[in-house]
């Protein structure tokens, strides 16, 4: 088996191969965009002429992509400045101290391996070496647990991208050793090789006080997340949320060990039709709807306590419909990768969770059958 290597791509054939991988994933596999050079089967844009494009190599084959753009190297960064609200960081650190990352993908057979960390570590190491202080990006809700583990934090509200769905802006203070240690980030050892950055850490705290401590179980002391959840929903989570029915407090705590929460606004597309992920969601507050692709009322309405995303989690199939927030609210997000591991390791608790999911799905199916009957 070839050793995986992450590095900058060379102009010419390597760059063309990288753009083909992007096309295969974004256009052909996920159908996220109709853009691209369809004859050459490549996906590139105007930013690539000024970007640092990294690839993950399996032998001579490119199997991963990650793009980094230093703001000072872009001829017209105004679009990115507005998208990521970069002005405070530029005023503090200068455009040369800011990088944005994106186009982060892997080929299907490498998505469960260590290649994803190799790519991130290579970009991280190079950025620190160039004096970059802060990294900005965005992610879909189902990837938020992964990015938070890497050391990213939210700092503002999400937005709907016309091509790629609902996105959460995230940032990382690259040499914030304290926070990377709290996150147990695999990038921490790279920070240990360089100087800590208390100035940038203090800047984040001052500018984004609401986001200093993520509402995520893995960042809280034991039992604290359950208390946080009970406070947010004003009651016992096991009585309020169908997913947790029948679980003892200690079982809830174990099950929610990697959970995070997400604030949504009216119109936010929490789940996109065709997306491939196995994340599970539960409504803590507010209302979300399963959008009807045709005319007519929504296919389903989720209120406080309801779960959605079960089909993607249980069956591993692409999302069958958009789920859109209709009010302000909060959503509990449970990583599919964590859940699969948890269900294997905790069979007793798993049986209760699966029973709850089955009951909720059966009840939803019964409602649909009644609604579809003549005269209803």
C-alpha cells in the first residue's frame, strides 16, 4: 500500500488532476454545482490562480484536496472579506496574517482514513511558517463536530449558500495552544513546535465573547452538557426529546458525549436534499419543515423534541428532502460517525435509542398514510 503524502501541487498535470478530483466529487458525486469545465471534467474558479492548492497523494494518484488563500495575495479580496466578516481580523493582524481554506474533499475510499489529518497538518504547518495568525472557513452542519475537534470555533450566524447549502462560518486561531488542547486537536503537536499566541487568543475573546466556549459536550466538564441541555429546553431532556426517552441520566450523558447545538434562523436549510451524511438531528426549540419539492404544504413539520435525519443515519442513503428552519430555534447535532461507534460499544443504551428512532419513524409513517387517504 502506498504511503499517503500531502503537499502543494505542481502546475500542469498535477493541477489538472486536482481539478478533476474536485469535479468528480462536487459535480458528479454530490451534484452540488453545475459549474465546471464539463468537457475536461475539471472544476476550478478565479481564486485558484492566486491560491495555494494542496493535494493528498496516494502514490501518484491525487485523492484529496484543500485550498488555502492568504488575503494579502488576492487582487480583490472584497468578496471574501464580506463573506467571512474579515475586517476585525485584518485591522488587528493585517491581510498577511489571515488565510481562508476551502475545497476540502477526499475521494470516497479515503474518507475514513487518516489522510484528512495529513492534509490539514500540511496546510497548518505552512500557514504558521508564513506568519498566518487566523484561519477562516465554513462547513455544513453535519461536519461541525469534526471541525470543532480540529480546533475551529463558530463566531457568527450561518448563511445559505446557493450552491452548497447551509454553511456555518468557522475560524481557528492557529497558535492558541490552550484552546487546541481543550479541543484535543490533532494539530496541537504542531503548535507545540512554535510559540503560543496569547495576543490572538485575547483578540478572539474580546471580539466574540459569545463563542469563546462552544455549546458542545466534548468541551464541557462531565455532566455539564446535560445540565446545559436541560436549561435550554426548560425540562428533563428524557421527557422532552423523543430520542432520549427511557434513558437514565448517566445513559443520556454517555450518548450525548460528542453532541453539539446549533442556532438556526428562519429559512436556514439545515439538511439539503441529495447530501450524503449520517448525522442525526433533534429540535430543541423552534419549528423546522420538510420542504415539498412541488407545490403544496410541507411534507412534515418538526417541533420541539422531534428528531430528523433518521433515514440517512439508519440506511446510509442520500438525504431525500430539504429540512428548513421556519422559526428561530436551536438544533441538537449528533455525529453519525460517533453514533455508529457508540451503538457498537454500548449495546444496552443503543437498543433504547434504536427503539426510540423506530417509534418516531413509525409514527411519522402512520401520519403520512392518514393524510394521504381520500378526504384528508
